[in-house]
C-alpha cells in the first residue's frame, strides 16, 4: 500500500525530517512515495543506515519521486515494483 | 565532509568542526578588514592603489569570501551532486590554514605594516590554494554532468588564474619580481567574475530553489551561462593582453550580458517564491543581485565610454558593489542556511549511528539559527555607509570601516551560537546513550 508525501514546497530541513518520520511510520507491506523538487542526496545515506531501501525516478507532478520501503519487507518491495511498472 | 549520497561514507568524513571552523574564522578575518579600513581612514579611499585599501579589501575577499567558498565547495559539492572532493579530510585543513594565515600575511605585507610578509603571504596562499585547486578540479570533473559541478569547475579554474596572478603580484610587492600593476585588472576580473561570480552562479542553481523555495533555473541558463561567462573572460583577457581592443570589448560585453542575465533571472525566480515568508537569506540575495546589476551596468557604461572606471570614485563604487554588495551579501545569506543545515544533518547522522531514532529530539534548522533579520539590516547599513564614504570621504571612511567590522563580528557571533546549540544537542544525544 502506498503512502504519499509531497515535500515539494517545503524549506530544508522539513523535507528530510518529514520523509524520515514518514518512513519510520511505515507498516508491513507499505511503501512511501515522496514527491520532491530536488534529488535529496543527504536523505539516501540516512535511509541506508536506518534499514530502508529507496529508488528515485523522474516524477510527473514534481521533478523527482523517491520510493522508500523497509529492506526487510518483501511485500512492500513487490508493491514498489508494481507501482513502477505501471 | 557531510553525508551526500552514492559512495559517501560517514566514517570517512571529517568532523563537523572542520567546515565550521572555517565558516566561523572567515567573518573574523572580514571584521579585521573593517577594522583596518577604520584604522587607516580617509587615506584608504584616496586612490585605488592605496595600501590600506588593498589590505582591507583582501582581508574581505581572501579572508572572508575565499575561505567560505573553499569550505562551501568541499562541503556542498557532495550534498548537491553526490560527488565528494577527493582527500577532503587532508585538503580542508591545509587549504583553510593556508588561506586564513595567507590573508593576514598578505594584508600586513601589502598594507605596509610589515612589507616582508608579502612573500610569506604568497607562499601560504600558493600552497593552500594549489592543494585545493587540484582536489576541487578532480571532484568537479567527476561531477561534470551536474550544472553546479560544471560551474564549480570553471570557477576553480578561474581561481587558478586569480591565485597565479595574485601570487605573482605579491612577489612583486615583496621585491622578488617587478611589480606589474597592469595585470591587476586581469587579476581583479578573474577574481570577481570568474572565481566569485561563477561559483555563486553554480551554487545558486541548487541553493536558491532549495532554500528559497523558488522554481528551478531555466535549463538554458544552467547549461550555457557559466561557460559563456568563462569564455567571455578568456576573450577579454586575450584582447587585454595584446590581441586587440575589439576582442577585449567583445569579451567584456559577453561577461556583462551573462551576469546581467543571471541577476535578472535570479530576481525573477525570487519573485515567484512558493511561500512568501519574510526571509533574510532571500533579502540578502536580492541585495546581492541588485548590487550585481548596478556593477555590471557600470562596466557596460565604461566600455561604451560613458563612465571612467579608472577614476577613483567610480572604481571604489564598483569595488564596493561587486565585493561587498554582491559577494558578501550572497555569501552571508548562504551561511544563514548552510551552517544550521550542516549542523542539523550532522546531528541526524549521530542519532542514526547511535541507534537512537525516535528516542531523542533535536532542534530543527530554524531553532539552531532563528532568521537573523537584525544582522541583515546591519549588513545593508554597512553597504550604504561604504557608498556614502566613497562620496563624503573624511570621517565617514572610519565609520564605514566600523560598520563593516560590526557586520562581520555579528555574523561570527551568530555562527558561534549555532555551534553552541549544536554542541548542546549533541551532548543530550550522548547522554541518552548513557
């Protein structure tokens, strides 16, 4: 199941803060889709260290969309693959 | 270095105090520039070659602008492009020490206090900036696919020309070589338009949309303006050094058009901010872009024969606008955001590495550095007083120098406050570990 977070109109450090909080809040099978104006390099490192996987693709409404899921959650991974295939 | 992405490793990064040390030391050197101007007084504004003016100007341009810009490249390149500058842990301290001590030696040497220090300044700046340019050009080459990486590369290439000519001129001041004053304008142009201008341009492609929440720069601006500005400088230099006045005019008008277009684009983007909350960073950048527009207009007028930029008063107004109005304004505005951002990011990494996610609360950026509206007002006042001092001279020069010292001294205190709050939060994180 998808959780959508639009941080495209927020000032640093709010996008990073909210993205991390939303990632920590993910339940089993859930993934986070972050709508962002910029590619958030600092976020990636922290996500990696906190046990999350991520994938960034060009967005439709915003320049970037970042998909985030728990590395230990194969169901969420499948949901991300499915969303990206569409 | 701070966490950026890709192959960056937190354990390979220098401690946060490496960049912060430079960011805090830089305003103190700028303040020394203000004190120098105040101490020398009207003689500093008597002509553009006045030793007191050259000393004060270099404390600001090398001691403040270059020290911050070097730190910004080392710290910001990884964050905005995901590419680290190789050897940052060693390059950072060597460069910072060379630039900071070199700026002081240069000022004492050319200012006439201790002329023998000109040579020491040349060596310190030559070594510090030499090490830096090799590392930064390597990093910028790896980040060349990114517009900011490319502009940073051109800016650092300009620094090679600035530093090379600067060290050559210093050797002239030291009496080791003949002093070629005719090369001063070439040194000045590459310093202001190449090193400062192109770096600000490249960094702004990232930090203006990011921190001021504006739309992104048009692709054509990101892709072509820095390269066109760099090409214009080369053409102007070739013309100036003997290839002929037509080339020189073509080159300088290209540079004027590039920076004029850049300033107008930035002001237009700022007028389309998505959240129009009052923000000292945005105000500082507006002041910077306004100053840049007036400065490039003066160069255009001079090229067309409508203004004599070699005359003392216009030359001083141009210098004040280009260095203090443009360079210092945008870099102070950038520091308002970058220092709390780096501090906050560092604390996030400490929390993650100690496995304390969700168990401790830290300050956010605005709590680490509340919007410094008062400081921006002091900066704008200092700029105004410098311009008044060019016209009225006399005691006004001393007052303007004092205002510059207050501006930079206040900035140092603000940044030290961020460091103090960062330490408090770090201590509370460590206390949670037990």
